[in-house]
C-alpha cells in the first residue's frame, strides 16, 4: 500500500491543486455560491478514489511483490496479475535469474578447475620433497637435519594449502564414522616424532578410560589435531619440554584437550584468534605463523557440529578443547 501511494502521490497532488485553482477562478469570477463547486469537487474526488481503488485492487499482488524481498531465487518465477507492467517485471526477473545462474555455473566451473589444479600441484610437490628427504639421509649432520627440517615445513605448508582448497567443498569430503580418539592421537604423535625431537618438546597422553569413540571424520580430525599439536610445540619451544594431550568424558560429551605451557595468547588477540590470516602478537614473534590453522579448525568443527574452547594466559600457556557433543555416538570399546 505504501508503494502504491508513493507512486500515485504526484497524481493526487495535481488533482488537489486543480481543485484549488478551479475553485479560486470560480470565486474570483464573482460566483460566491460555492455549493456547485463543492459538489463538483466531491464528484471528481469520488471518481479519483474509485480509480485509485480499482487500480490498487487489480494490482495488489504486484505491489506486494515489489514491497517484499525475495527469500529464494526461485521466487523470481512468481506470477502476479496479467497486466503489461507485471508481465514485463516477470520477464525481467526471469532473464536476470538465467543470467545469474549462468554466472554461477561459470564460477563453479572455474573454482572446480582451480581446486583440481591445487590438488594436483600439492601432490606433485610432495614427490620432489620426498626425494630431497631421502638424499638428506646420506648427508652428514647438521646438514641432514637442517634439510629435513625445511622439507617438513614445506610439507606442512603444502598440506595447509590442500586443506584450504578442500574446505570449499567440505560437505562432499566428509566421511563420518566411529573414530577411537586415542588411535588418532597416537598416529599424530608418530607423524610428528621428529618435530618433537627437533623442538625438544614431547607429548604426554592422558586417557580417562580406554576406547572413547566418537562419530567424526578421521582425516579432518587428524588434520585439526596436527594443527593444535604443532602450535602447542611451536609456542612452547625453549620455555617448556612437554605438552599434555588428554581424552575424557564430561556428561554425554567427549573432550579432546591439548594443553601447552608456552607463551600464551594475549587477551586482546583471543577474540580474533580464529579469524583468517590473523597472527596476532605471537605471530609477529614467530614468523612461521600463517594465521590459517585455527581458522581452518574452526570452520571444519562448524561443519562437523563439534565445538572448540580456548583458555589461555600470557606466560602460562594455552588449552584448546575439541568437544564432541551429545549428538555424537560415544561408546567405550
């Protein structure tokens, strides 16, 4: 109704102005009996009102459609009254919808090609890195350790790129199944054995009871735990010789906890720690930080419907908890 009145406001104003002008001319011409003029104005207003009422009633769906935002793109195909302007609007929206879908398909195709290229490139880069590692084993120390350290950093970076690319199609990359948390932790510890030795920071595993199992994606859980462990070790090196990895149950929830005794996170950075590319104060001190690890963890946990909690104090350390909610199937094996 508001849109209709706005559209016809000028017409109503012009009609009122005409009434005033005609009445003034009638009065100035010496006809002081205003009864005929008032009767004429009433008739004109009556016919104007009838016209406006009919015009609105016959196009009310059209005006409502213009006033209410579209909830979905499919709403573009809604039809209103079969008037010329309504039909023109319907055709315009259909054409716009087709153009939009065409652009979406083009972008999806380009994105798929980009993801395919990134996936192939990462796997291609892993082959020469493996060759470099094998070659480094035949070298004397400390050259051998230095080369393997750098290749491990490159592998970590390549894996981060690969998981960032997969994040865009994460719904298609899930494989939910029962996963024994202790098994995944042991695999992560074996994979990072040299990383622990090089930094002289070692993990301590505490399991409340054996066989705590959750419904999750094992590959993505391995990635997330690796990120948390790498951060814990990196920010503990030179300050502490251990990190704690714990598994326990609280109510109907299973909790995987990674605790370090390193530099901690400043209060000013905690609110933004899961933002993409945010490195914070510690990131400026530790140049290897990309600011993407915790962001990827947060995004994956949202899709997996798990939660993450953080406790940290500067100079004392940080504790990250991945919480598998009660919607997950917990069993003791």
